[in-house]
């Protein structure tokens, strides 16, 4: 089956076409600056990258270019060759605990959830509409960032705020990165041949979250009502005292939205280092003796370590710790420091094995109480796999 995995943002559209069940990647690419001028797209095919500057007035135009590329490059002969399309949808609220086939009812529900993800869901919906218009006969599937976390218990997903906020408005922890954490759990569980694993999955990228998983069910995760909370991220603050918001509004004469924007876009590694949100720049800063870069990275490592310790406790002892995403897969020093900080759990790294980037690897020593793995994530493949399962 040829299955397209789609991630639509407000001005971008990323796609990967897979052949399943072989899990073969046929073509991938990104449309950028849709509807804002100077638009272009890049395509990766047979190891080659092609860039074309075209006018992308809206997502519909991008979808038409995409179909043209698929046929021109003989990836498909006709539209009938496309078996299904899987869409990333950020927020499924409490309605969806797994991926679903998109129909008119789905469109109604997802529209009603815009309040919960005012930036992401409208962009996802725009992408879905563009594909439904262009390819009405191809089955389409929604894969949610939140769905995997729906197994959390009330004790974990509720905030200790007036209960009516939860009842009336759905104020609770939802969690994000679910597609990645699910992929990691599936990969490591299959590799170790177990379906009862207790996993601490560390997704450390520009956005970061930890997830505690027991036998395939999420026990807790570090992001919350929105992706702002939990760990220190590239530009997001992670956990802060909400009283800071009115305090800064008053001091800097800012609106609530402006302060929230500061917490989302000017905080985290960027906010502390004053240099960059990108961990490669932070590492370079540390090498050059920049103290604030060192401080930013140390704060990130301590936060991750403390969440690992908490999740180890919640799981009654984890069977495995995994690192994934940009930082988790590639930053040797960050992994080393985090593991040093959880030494009390008996976790030990093997420095030689840890000298690895972006490859599935056991990086802990033989006498480590909990084995630690680098497991590269692949959300696009997970979306295609869900699409395959739902339509096959
Ligand atoms: P992601 O959001 O998963 O794409 O991850 C982006 C983050 O991964 C950025 O902070 C990058 O700096 C970081 N990253 C990617 N490659 C490396 C690398 N080789 N060493 C350190 N950090 C990296």
C-alpha cells in the first residue's frame, strides 16, 4: 500500500510517502511559507534534494503540486494508486484515544476542539480539507498527539484547581508528543520481545516531554493542558509559577497574551542562555566558556533527571529508559549529564556506547540497573502505520 503521512502547519505542509508493510520511504518534502509570499517546496527523492520556488497561495495549491510531483516522478501512475492519507492532528481532546477515519462527524468534533489548540488544530484542519477536496475518494485518517495519553488516571491528569474548571471547560492535563512516545514504546517493546515493559521515554527536541508507560499504557507525561509545561525546552519555559504572569504584565505593561508568548517563544534554552534555542549552539557556547549556556543546559539536564526519578517511582521501577528526538538522539554530552544525575537509581552509562548519534543503540553499561537506549523516533512512519492498520 502507498500511504501518505501529512503534517500541516499554518503556513507549512510536510509529507512523506511510504510503502507499507515494507516501511519503505518513497518520497518526502516540505511546502513552506504557504500564503505568506516567497513560498517554495523541497522534495527528497532517491537521496537527492530538489527545491522549487512556486506561488503557494493556500494549502490547496500545495496539495496540487504534491500530486503533480508524485505523478511526474512516477511514484504513482494515477491517484488511484494512493491508498490512504494519515494526518497529524495535535489535539483530540477526550474524544479520541486512538487514530480514526476522517468523516464529516470527525470534522464537526475537531472544529469544536479548536479552543484547546487554537494555533495547531486550525492548521491541521486546513490541511485535511485541502486533501479531502483534491482526493475525495482516498480514505483519510487522523492521528492525534494527545490520544496515547488518554490512559492517564484522574490522579495524574487533573490539576488541583476548582473541579468545575475540568467539568465545564475541560481544564486537565492532555499531554502531547503521543505519536512519538507510542512509536518508541512499540519499537523498544518489540525489540525486547515484551508487552509488559515499564518505559521512561525521553523525547528531547525543540519541544520536549517525558512519558512513563506501563505495558503500553501511559501513566503520566510531562506536558499538560498545553505543550508549555514540564521540561525546559528550546524556547518554552516548562513548569513555572502562574503568578509570574500577572506580575510581569504589571512590571512590563504587557498583555496576558504577550507574557504567554514570552513563556512560549522567548524562554527555555533561549531565555536562559540569551544565545539560542538550538542545543548545538548551546553546546558550542559551553565549549567557548559561555556560563549562561552552561547554566541553561544544566537546568535542562536536572529537570529531565528529576522527572526520570519521579517516573521511576510512579512505575515502581522502570525496565528501560529511552532517549529520542533531536537532542535525545544526538547530544552525547546531554545524555551523559542526565544519566550522571540519576546515578542514585543505579543507572550507568557506557561512555563508548554513548558515543553515537541518531542510531538505535544500547548506551548503558552491563551493570546498569536500568538499561538505557537511544531509539530514533519516526512520527511520520507511525502515522502511516496507523493509516495502514485502519484501512487494510
Ligand atoms: P527536534 O525538535 O527533534 O527536531 O530537535 C531539535 C533539537 O535537536 C535542536 O535543539 C537541535 O540543536 C538538536 N540537535 C540536532 N542535532 C544535534 C546534534 N548533533 N547535537 C546536539 N543537538 C542536536
